[in-house]
C-alpha cells in the first residue's frame, strides 16, 4: 500500500499454545480470535471505522457489532429479529462503546462457558421453544464466525491505514 511503512504494520501474534484438553483448545482459539478482531477496530477514527469498504456495506464497527449479537444469541440466549441490521452500529455508538459492549458480552459468555464441563451438553441458555446447541457446536461455530469476520476486518483495516497482523 503506498505510503505505508514497515513501522505502520503490526506484528503478527501466533495462535495460542493451549493445554491438551479439547475445551481448553477450543476456548483458547476463540479467545485469540476475539482479541484479534477487537484490536482491528480499536484506534480507527470516525468516520473511517464506519466507512463501507466493499459494495455490501461491510465496515469494521459493524463487524464487531454483529459479533456481539452472535455471542449474545449463542451463549446468552438473546433473540435477534434482523441479523442484517446487526452489521451496522447505531450512529450514537462510539468505537469505545462498541468495543466495550463486545468485551462485556464476551466476558458474560465466558462466565456461561466456565460452568460447562461437558462439551456434548447443551449450552445453558434461556431460550424457550428452541433447543440449545451443544457446547462443542457453539464453540466451533463461534470460532468459525469470529475467524471469518476477523479475516474481513484484516482486509478492511489494511485498506484504511495499512495496518496488518493480529
């Protein structure tokens, strides 16, 4: 990218080295991806953090806002009426508001996961009328969802200011 120096680029953080259990491995990779995408959003000024980088309208703040809703749905049992709407943060929400809300949601999701000892058991979420997925499925889905959107964020952030790496 023109005008980007080596100093402008962040170093890459390698994947976590986790202990041997399946739960520790899944949670370690999920937390790694969660930290990666939050770091991609932090420090990006308005209005660039909301600027659509592609024709679909995808933007950094919207990606993190969306992941907050996904975490809340999967681990906390929240219903989401309009998934497409979650890809846009409210105009009144600052970058720090969206990042803080994401981190608070992750913390609450991790509190739920701390009580889960059986990966085959359903996620203990209060959602009447809809069966909860297994903890294993929920963790795997969140790794996939967060990883996919972290990849989108990598590209968008590089287009904004040349920053690369996790």
